[in-house]
C-alpha cells in the first residue's frame, strides 16, 4: 500500500479525543491507533502529538474541594497522563508496535542544547521502531511556561524532526471561507504561500482545547514556510489519516502548500523560539529595508536605534522595525551590556548574524 509521505507528525486535539461530557472517547483513540498502526506497517514513520491527559484524569477522580483552573489541569493531567499513555501502550501492543512517552515543556526547547537533546532522543526512538507519543507536561507547565496549546508544540516537533507533513486533526474539516454553521460556506482546500486568511479565521476557542483556528493557522504558516506540508482535517471522520495520505485530492481538508526553499536546522529552531525572547533590537528604517531585501544581511550595530531587555550572549531576541512592530527573531552574538556599548557604531561585528536570523 503506497502513501503520499514516509515521515509525518500527527497532532490530535482534545476536541477529537473527548466526549461531550469532557471524558476520554476510548473508541476514537482506538480508531486512531488502528490507522497509525497501518501507516507504520507500511513503512511510514509517525510521531504522535496527543492531547487527552486532562480528559483521562477528569473521569478518574472526583475533587472534594474547589480548585482553580491551573490546579485542576495539574491534578487531572497528572492522573490522566498515566492512564492515557497506558491506553496507547496497550492498543499499540495489539499491533506489535512499541511506543514511548515524551513529556515536553517550553523550556525543553529554550536553548539550542536542550533542543538538540530533545531531537536526538526522538530520533533514536524512531530509528528503533518506537512511536514517540508527545504531550505537554501540564503538571509543571503554567502561565508563561505553557505552550499556546499542542498545536504550537506539534509545529516545533514537526520542524525539529524534519517530517514531510504535519497533520493537525481537529473537530472540523478545515478552514472555511465563512462561518461553518452558515449555509453556502465551504472548506478552503489549499492555502498558497502568502495567501491572506484573516477574513476567514474565527478567533474564539472551542470545546475543551486551549487554542483555536487562529493558533492552528499561525503554526501552519510557519511550518509550511519551512518546507513542510501542513494539513488541517477532521479527526472524527473514520479513516481520515489513511484517506489523507492515500486519496489526498478526494479528502476534504485544508492543505498549506510548503515553501520550496530550504531552511537550516538552526533557523528552524530560532523560528519557533519567539516565546523565549529575552530582549528586543529596534532597527532604523534603512536597516529594516536591508534585512528584508533579497540578499541575506546581518544586523549591525549601526542599524540599531535602541535595545530593550537584559540578555546573555546566544539568547533569543526579537527584531523590531522603526514603528515597534516585530519583523523576526534572532540569536544575539553579545550580551545586552556589550550590545548597548556598540549601539549605532560603524565597523563593528554583527549583533545578529544572518545565519541566526529568522524573519516573519
């Protein structure tokens, strides 16, 4: 059986894996496992980014006192993650497939060393025939340490492992050209590079997930810009994974067309590191024009008008234009004190070398 891709990341959201009462839909989990097992046996490498820990825990315990939202998430996920991974373990074992648990926090990706350690671990798993099952570690991830949701995490994993496609399974068929509840609307089947979707994206969140279609679209664009096909599809449809890879033209979904330009491993890491930024470099208009040009250009002190924040050498910083709008992120080559001493000077080494600069 031939499939379109040979290495994929599959993200399945809470709205796919939960029933209306917020508990885990075991039938849906089993159907997902059956599909991934068929892909795996056909030679497709699969990384599974799975929500559902909180839903698993919610059905296991009754809370005797009132807890705030963070406490609830920590408690339910601590209990539920053990139940969820055990469920996956048992279901995959029936197919003769080994799985391994990867619990990630945002800090797991905050430095290049941590990033590479995470990548090496998951590469060894894949090379050994083990399916990595990834989830955010909700027991310790709170407030600024949290990913926006597992969509953001799945984008980082897909980029880190150089997969050919990231498939985001939601509870709707894709991105619609209007409100899905209104008659006459349809799914946007293909999103070319640079296509404006702002008129179509609903900003509200839905169901039991933390994110929404705005988050999915933002992540999809970034990952597609790195040369990876991104597909948003309905995970509640029977055999949707197999259909997407076997009959892509016949299966309703939204597909983001990948860029044909290669992106280095370091730039992929930097592209997903905005949340770790320790400071800001504000450029003058001439410098902005230079870095946005077709030729790769480093950020020199002479083009920087102000610096905000305190940072160490090799930290991630945001790159801002003359109006205070973010235009990219980069890895800084000096600490904040030295950067301020160099500010506006000619003939100095780059603050951010173009090899470590990613533009939005």
